[in-house]
C-alpha cells in the first residue's frame, strides 16, 4: 500500500532547513559524492525524493539519517545549491523528536551530546561518557580506551571554560521555542 502524501511534513522540512526541495531533480550527485552510501539503507537522493513525496514515516525511520556524517559532500555537489546536509540534519532532529532512532544507544548518544552542548557550550567528553553510561548501562563498552585517552589529554576531568557559553545556550532556547521541543 502506498503511503499518503503528507504536505505538512514537506513544509516543515523546508521551513526548518530553509531549502526549496522542489529544486531537487534527482541528478544523483549527492549520492555519488557521499562517503557512506555503501552503508545507507536509502541513498541521499532517494531521501530527498521521499521528502518531496511527503513520505514522512519512511524518511524519518531511515537508518541513513543516523549514519550521515554531515560532511557536506552532498551539499557541495548539488547543482541547484540545495544544502542537502542541512536537510538530512533537520530530518535527523525530526526523527529524534518523534522517537524514531534506530536503537536506544543511538538516541541516547545524541541526547547526551546535545545535553552536554547545551550545558557547557561545547562537548564535555567525560561528562558525555558518564551520561551515556548512566542512560544505557553500557559501562564496559570501550572502557579500555578511557585511561589511554586521559593519558593523551583527550579527556578533561572537568568541563572546558569557554567564551560564548551563554550564546550557545540561547541558540538551544531559540531552537526549542521554534520547534516546540
């Protein structure tokens, strides 16, 4: 059975991304340039087509959203100057808000990452790890890396004090007010 066209989904993706998705004519340049196409369940160009067709469920349930590295290869290759990486990012946030993360660990990581950014203005790695372990119970996963990372100075025992922390917090507040999350 063919899923119904969801015009609200199309409008929401366009509004949040600031992109005119009608300009995409499925040339495939985004897919050809994507370094992760081999691992995607739905290639980037087909993800764009799903949005154009208003196929909300299929688009937001795609594993591809969570594999996208936001490297912007797709964006730089687009002949119509569509910021494809931004569209993918918007859909990832929509999927996260709707609870469509492919597995609990993926959603937990994203939530921990964003919480760390919101709280500290940048990622506090050790805090992110502690939060992730608390949410998932995956204590021993990669536990052997911790001491080596500490010795190499890759993990700080306390959050970094950065300039602009309040500005980052306000960005999160504006996003929450605009998206209703």
